[in-house]
C-alpha cells in the first residue's frame, strides 16, 4: 500500500467557495497542481503527485447538503471521476 504524507500544520490555509457550482476548495499553502482522489460523500482529497503530500480538499455541494441535513431531507451528491485538477 502506498504511503501518503500529511504535512505538519501549514501557516496558511486558503479557501475559495464557488457559489454557482456549490463547491468549496481548501488548500494547505498555495494552490498547486494535484491529483484528486474521491473518498466519497462529495469529498475529494488533493495529493501532490511527486511528494504524495495531501495539499488540499475539495467539498462538493456543501451548502446544499447542509441545508438538506438541517431540513431532515436526504441530499443528492454529484458523482465526480478521479482526475487531475489544478484549482
């Protein structure tokens, strides 16, 4: 099994929320090219290919899922293929 590196606490955590797409991007340090690994429930872990370091997290539909949960309704998640992303 391949090992991933979880870096020590970064000085800066950057985030960007795309309201139109309802996607939250979280980066540890400056955003960089990464491979995305879908771990389910609309959560994608972003891994730097060379160092195998986790450099970010992408969360799909956080607002819609939160509102649905508060209203007691099941949420719909969009399926996303594992791919390289640069955001």
